[in-house]
């Protein structure tokens, strides 16, 4: 039961649509269906929605139709597989025509505002295939609620230092966000050291769930929900 004033965010990532198989679209359909079933105010997709930027226009347009049918605001962060380069999937095809789809960074804006819910969602998109820091220079909060979104590798110990797109515990904490939505890892799990709630949703194919983030007067509640009832 959703309480009055409660905000519900459904978080997923790493769908890796490439259009080679008709089943590529099943996870996206299941994720959007779960978001509707959970009465989400926003669906947040934290990177690698597409497997690469070379997918045909027909594939982009089909994905756009699925997202449009969801009927709710959808915020997308370009990841390392579908970065916001000149040939990005987010700069061509039908996605730009879907009124409720907001791709962070596509028009230089790295924030999505939901004023009636006093909520902002911000994230730094992958601009290309090169290394960068996904949570560098966190955005100063301007609303009651704030969600940060990042696509990269959480550093657990020194053995992770050789990887790219690193996300450190201090960087997660320094966001000061109510929730940090992470993408890049296929498994659903918590990240960070607990100072700020941060979670990977995992890929829907593997996790078979979405993360459900409820922002309430009691605080932030994070659970997982199955893709199907």
C-alpha cells in the first residue's frame, strides 16, 4: 500500500538490448510492467540499456514504443556500452520523441526534476568509451528528495584499482543523496559503507527483480520486487 506523499522509484539497469533476438525486449517489457504494477512515480534505468551504439534504428524505435507504453516518467543514464557519444542511440531514433523519457546529459542537463514531488535525480552520463569518475563533483541538493545515479565499478578493496569507472565509498557518501542507484554489475546488491543507501539493481535477466525505493516521512525504504507476480 502506497501512503499519501510517498514517492516510489523503480530502479533497474544493464538490459543490454542489441536487437539480435526478439527476446531482447522481454526484460524491458517486464521492467516497465513491474514499474506500473508497483505504481512507480519514476522508472530509473542506470545505464547499458542498449548493448552498443550500433543497434539499428528499428531496435531503438521498438524500445521507444515500449518505454512510451509505460506511461510514467523514465530517467535513463547512458552507460559504458551506450555512451552519449556523437553516434549514441540516445541522439538518433525515436527515443527523443517520447515525452516522458528523460536521458541525463542528452541536452546538457544532468538532472531530472519532479517539482510536484520535490524530487531531483542527477547523474553523470558516460560521454564516450574512456575512463572517468561517475560520481565526481556531486550535485548540490535543491529539493527535499535527491537520487544520484551512476554507472561504474564499486571499489571494495585494492584489488579493484585496475578497473575503470571507479566508484569509491567516500564518493557515495559525499553525494549526500537519499539513494544512489548504481548500474554496471549484473547482480543485485548493496554497495558503499552504509553512510548513504547505495544499491546495484543487477540485470533483470540475472536478478529477475527490480529495486524498489520508497521515500517516506519515516525515511528511505529499499526492497526488491520480482519482475512478475
